C-alpha cells in the first residue's frame, strides 16, 4: 500500500513537472513582442517599394465594422486597404487580446473578400488566394499585395 | 444512592432587545423612497426613449443641415424635374441622412472614408440582378439591402447600379429588375426620397479592353432608360455621368483607377460635390 502510494505520487509529480515545462514554453511563445507599434510596421510596408493601388489607412470605426471586432478584442491594430473597390490589396496587423476571436474575424474577412472577387475580377481573386493568415504570439496578420513575401519579411523583422 | 448527577440549567435573560425592531413608520418611509427613485428612473428613461431616434442615431452621427426644414411636415413634391437641376450646395453633414446603395463603385465611398460606413449598402460584385436577394454586411448584420434600409429608415436613398452588368445584361432586363427594386423601396419606405444616380463613364482604354470592354454608348443608352424609369416612378435622377465625363464623352484617365471604371479618391469628391449641389427641393 505504501509502495503504491509512493509510485502514484512519483508519477503525479513527474507529470506535473512535464506540464509545467510545457507551459513555460508556450508562455515564452505568446510573449513575442514587436519592437515597434503595428502602425510603424504597416507604414514601412507601404513605403517599401511594393506596387500598390491607391490605398487608405483604415479608421477604427471602419476596421471594427468590416472585421466585426470590438474594443475589447484587441489592443492594437493597423489596416490599410485599396480604396477603389476594384482592388483587393490589403495589409492587416492586429495585436489581439482575444486571439481566437481575432483569428476567426480575420478568416471571415479573407473569406468574404475571396467570395466577392471570385466571380468579379479573377486577377484580384488569385491575389487573395496567394495569401495566408499568420500569427506571431498575440499578433495576427495577413497581407494581400503584389509582393507578399517582402511584406511578410518586413513584419517578421520587427520580431527578431 | 443512584450516583446520578442532577443537571441544572441556568437561564440568563438578555437585557438587549431584538437586533432589529419592527417599526412600521420606517418601512413606510423606505417604501416611499424606493417608489420615488423608480419613478424618477422611469421618467428619465421615457424622455429619451424614441424608436425613430434610436434607429437614426445609429446612422446619423452629426446633425443634418436639412434637419431644420424637416421639423416641418415633409411636403409631397408635386412636380419632379429630372435630371435634378443645380441647387444651393449643402455641406457634407447632409450625408448623415443618406443611404448609398450600389456595387464596388459605391463601396469606394466607405473604403475611402468619405461617408459613414454604416450608411453604405453596397458590395463588390453587386448587380441589379441580385440586389433583391443577395445578403451583404450591414449595420444590422447580414441582410438584404432592402431589409437593411427598412431598419435604418434613411431620409434619402441614393442608388447607383448598372456598371456591373452593362457588359452582359440586356438593358430591358436591367430596367425591369431596377423597377422591381424601386417598387419595394417605395412600398416599404414611402417617406424616403429616392435618387437614381446615372452610371459613370469608362475610359477610352476600357472601351477597347480585350477582357470585358464596356462602351460609353451603351452606358448612355442605359442611363437614358434610367431617366425614363425615374420619371415613371416619380423619383429623382441625378446625372453624375455628365459631371464625370470629359469633353470627349469618356472618363478621363487621370480620374480613373487602373481598370478604367473605378474611381480615384478625387473622383469621388467630384461626384459627392455634384450630389450636394443637386438636391431636390
């Protein structure tokens, strides 16, 4: 009986140690912090030489409306999108408070854009299909530009 | 001798009274105070409770310049002159009372942040064939355009439809769908002023594009049918096409996006200024 108790306690303590270490690792990943505010990052993308149509820096009202997000869901955001309605170019970086909700909102935004451009302008639809939603710690971002790799490299350079 | 101890009990009478004495007077006073507070809260809420105002506050962030005139009963216009002639220009606060319905060109009004986004009932790829059935993202969730307008009850509704469709839909079909849409708005929103905006021109390059060319002559034919429809339906027609085209009858390249059809931001300002100076009296 005493030996069984000892064994069970040992297994329990080992498991506890294992999960604690795993928890530490996750916490380290979630603490990824950009070295500058997100609007600095998007400004650099806009000035990087990538070819953009006429773009607009999106106000918070418009951002919340199109992404169906509220004040409590994020702590920072920066979005630029094409103003004309005929282009799908967009840059979006959000520092999430509710990461699951923000990721879902961004997925819905991307899906909605694909849906409207699919039978409308094939070239713009292809550009949307060439993009993915990515995360870095609490940051959620996606870019739809004429050079997504360059744009994403700029974003990641702020996390080194 | 039994050896049993006799237990004795001592009762100590407390000199304190009960912790809470029942006083009828106190209860009565508390009741009066609570009733008075509830009454005040109710009256305060009732003074600010107004269904129309709640709906309109959702859309109208600023007071409208027409609000003074709308304090008087809205007179029915006996005679409609189309296209609307020029009038004394209003300021942009007028747009707080307006809804804008349309396709990707109308989406640009909100994407360029020129009018409140909640006032725009438009979607990229929208056309006159699906305006009655397609749901879009509105301030009231995913609704049809008509359902969104019914909830918003805007004073003025501006509609621009046809650029998307002119290349493949017969004009007669487009006008038929348009009539159906206008009729449902008139039935559901009899007090709203309806303005049809003529569809804008395209550039010379778009006319000769290999993929989906659009001819300005087809646009002009469609717009003339829209004008007739506006007269038949007794609604307003604003000729923004003429305001936007150049001397050669085409959309100037400098004002157009790369596809020769969509607008740059400066072009929207030209259109909005034209609207502000062509308001029905």
